[in-house]
C-alpha cells in the first residue's frame, strides 16, 4: 500500500507541473486536488467498509457422485452448523417435473443456513433425458437416486433424510408427509413434524413410485427417512413460504436413538 501511495504522489507532482504551464491553471488544480482526495482517502474507506459489510458465506463443496447417459447426481454442502453431530440430507430432483418444490426447498436451506442448529447436505438428482415424459423421466430419477444417493447417505450415516416431491393437488391432501415403512424413528419423526409444522398433516399417498428406490432402502439401511410433498399449483412465493416452514421445522427436531427401531 505504501509503495502504491508513493507512486501515486510521484504521478500527482508530474501532473501538477504540467497543469501550471497553462494560463488558467488554478481552477484546473482545484478540480485535480479534489479528484486526488477522492482517490486517496474516500476510495480506500469505501473498500474497507464494503469488505466489512459483506456477509460471511460458509464454504461448501460440490461433488459429482455419479454420471449416466440419462442424468447425474451432485452432493452439495455442508449448510447450517457444519460442526453439528446431526446430519440431515435433502434429496431433490428425483421426479424432474416437480422442480418448483425442489427449487423452493433448496433456496430455503441456503437462505436459512446461518440460523440452523444442524448440518445439512443437498443431493441434486439431475435428469437429462426424457424430463418431460412422466413415466420415463421419473424412472430415470429413481434409478439415479437408488444408484448414487442411497449408497452415499448410508455410507455417511446421516441422522435423517427427506425426499422432496411436489403435487399439483391430485391427492386428498395438498401438502403432506409420510414414511413408507411406518415404524421406528422414521414414524416418530414424521408425527413430530406434523405437530410442529403448521399445515403439514400425515398422509400416506396411494401407490407412490419413488419409495422403493429411495426412502425404503434408506430405512432398511438404518437411515430414518420420510417423503415430503409440497403443493406446487400455486404462486412460487407461496410454495417457498410453505417449504420454509418445513425446513425450519426439521431444524427444530430433537434427534435421539429409538430403541424400537
């Protein structure tokens, strides 16, 4: 910094000599002096305060867990309290046409990260083939989840996993959650969430397709897991508000071993 200032002073003196050769040099010198004060005094202060006011962004990593011709899977985190012993996974993208629910959940996790008690990771399932085909797109996402998401969550021994989906109102409940194997810790967590998150009842959707690929294998591997269905046939701001309540509810859970599990 000192070297830069010395160099700047040298340039200023040279310009001053040049300006004095003109007949009406005094007004020019006044403008030039003002400019110098701005560059030397004001700009450094602006930089200092800009840096100080920049919010701290927790460093996160993105890891490609798997890549296939029909899509790929990315793991991103940590978010929240990276030192917490409790780790929670959010799985998004398994059914590509439900992307509004996925996007709203991801945004809420990132925005609420500074306030979280627990540590969170996002598992992005990115289907790239037949995304608009209802049956094929869903199956591609389910296979990616079973091949890459389930093994990683199991290996990392997460305390809880949420498989995020979206519904446009085809069920008797618009927003709901359930666990496909109604026993142990998964069921306890599901019922606790329905009590602490307003407007999210327990409802087991008929004939779900994703559960045998994701939540059932996770539960069988010892990872408590639920399906969360967000209502997406509404303005995006409403979806996001709805999902914000859910992610905050998850962070208010008290995780403990269930002897009946």
